[in-house]
C-alpha cells in the first residue's frame, strides 16, 4: 500500500490545483469561499496535505492542521500542532490506514518543529473524525466538553491542551444568533440557506462571521465552526441541514406548519 501512496503538501500557489479538500461541487458556496480563507491561513502557519493513490488525480484524503495558538476551536493548545480536519474519501478508501498515514505526517512535522505534541477534537457523529482513529495512533482523551473530546499525543513534557470556557460566552447572545466561520466548507455553504429561511419567515437572526483564530477561540461552542444560539442557549454546534433548521425554529415557535415553508422554499437536503 505504501508504494501506491503520495502525500503532497499544498502551497498557497498549488492549492487551487488540488481542488476543494471536502470534495464539494466547486459551484457550492463553501467551495468558493475556502480558497480565500486558506490564503490568509497559510501565513499563520496552516499546513494542508493531500493524499493520492497511485494512478489517481483526485485526492483520496487530506489533513489540515495549524499551530495550536491559531486553532479555530475553543481550545488552548499552545505549543502543539492542532488538527482541524482530516478526511478520507470515498468510503471504500477507509479502513486502509490512510488516516493514520496523514496523522503520522502531522506528528513528523510536530517533531521536526520541536512542538509539545499534536491535538485535535473528536465527536461521535458526522463531519468530524472519531476518536478511534486518534487512539490507535498514540493519542489519548485528556478532556471532555459536552459531546466533544479533546485528544492529544504529547511528544515531550509540558502543559497539555485544554478546552476554553466556551459556555461563559453564551450569556452575551440575546435573541437568535448564528455564529460561524469559513473554516468548514459545509458550514460556509449552508449559511445563505439558513439566512434565507429566517428571512422568508420574518425571523430576526443576527449572523456573525468569526474572522480570526482568536474570534473562534472565544466562540460560544467547543467546535466553534458553527453556533446557533437563542437567548444564551446553544441549540446547535455543527452543520445544520435545512430541514433540521426548520425543525429548530418550529420548536422555538418561530414558525408555523411545515407546509408554510414547503410552499416558499425547497426543503430537500443538499
């Protein structure tokens, strides 16, 4: 298998050649926004690596990581490298050790840079790597926050990463708020849809983009990429399909029947 694999580190100039890491249709909103987001992040130390199988021109996987000080999560991971995203695609390529190869790439960079280790956030569910991938590569769970777990692979003695107190941020949000970043392309592509649903029903929803790692570290959720907050309560903290958003609003008694939305908006999930 090793002979059939090529891992390429993308530079700012080379990134467009490899395409959208999340394998989105290039016409999607998220795919259009991510290159601009990346261009600013490379200067902050972001590393993006694509994994190719022999004879294939489309990546079979990728990994995105940053210095812990620039993590786009509600964590303090100073001195570490922080994995923000790792993906193997399609499903037929999973269980082949490709994810472990990408993690070892990050660990090698951490050793070369004299970092304290490598860390990441996991959760059981879609749009995020599960902890099993990390545990079999020498990581351990060091802290939990809600349904999220902070995993770390220390390379030398020193302070371990930790979750920041994202719950203390919730109280500042009165009314309905959608707080997001373009770090996740799936989130980025969903924002116009969610705004449109709220607008169609006359719902006041303030939308705030997190534009810096420091903004993300002060987000009102651990994952930080998306936070839907109502009067200080976190309603959702990752990608929200349109039907789920409608259900949340209905539960808040913000909108009426399903039919009222079906008549004005296509609710089919993308």
